C-alpha cells in the first residue's frame, strides 16, 4: 500500500512524466523521489496508471468514432409517423437513444415543429478523417469507391459498438 506522498508522486509521474513536478506535488526532496522511482510498488502504480490513461483515451476515440458513425447514418424519415392526419414527429419515448443523440435541436413555431439534425455529410467527412480515409492514396479511387469503403466501415462500427452508450 502506497503512502499519500508515494501516491501523489506516482500520479504526477504517470500523467506528466515530470520528475521535478512529481517531487514538488508530493512535497518530497530529490533523494526521496529517486527512492520512490526505484520502489517496485510505486513503479508498478506508475505503469498501471499510464496504461489506464492510454485505455481511457482509446475508449474516448472509439466513442467519438461511434458518435460520428451514428450521425453519418441519419435518416430523418426514422423520426416520423404516418397516419390519417399525415406525417408527424414521433414522441421522444418512441425514439431510440441513438436517434435522440442525432437530434441537434427541436423548435416549435407557428408553422409546426422543426427538427435540426447533426450534419450527416460533415459526420461522414469527420469519420473518414478519423479512419484515415482522406489521405491521397494515389490510386485514383472514385468517389463511389470511397463512399462504399466508408459505408462498410460505418456498418462495421455499428456492429462493433452495438450496446455501447455514447455521450
């Protein structure tokens, strides 16, 4: 079990890899800092915290990709109900969590309800950028080929992120 000073030292080292800052934050001298670096428990804590930070950043990247994939695959018709009185917006309780996340803004005025969605084309562009599909490959791929590739990746992301909650 680490002392509070060891924990502070390990925290700063795992986040910033800055020895001077770590000894300052832990309120210790350089000699004690070196001892902490050579302590197996402190070193293991630093390594574990670094790996946790890396895992958290990867999870965040996957959430961003999942969010863009969700926005890119937006079909406004999924939000409407047709009936005898015509088309109307589905009540919020009938929308899936992913559908609710696609809505940027809902406003009501004298002409009815307006629903503004996140821009699907911008989401496709950002998704392609995140997945490295916008680099010039020099192989003269047509726009249709790139679109098929993006659609395939969006489908793959949907399968991979089924059940993942994005915020």
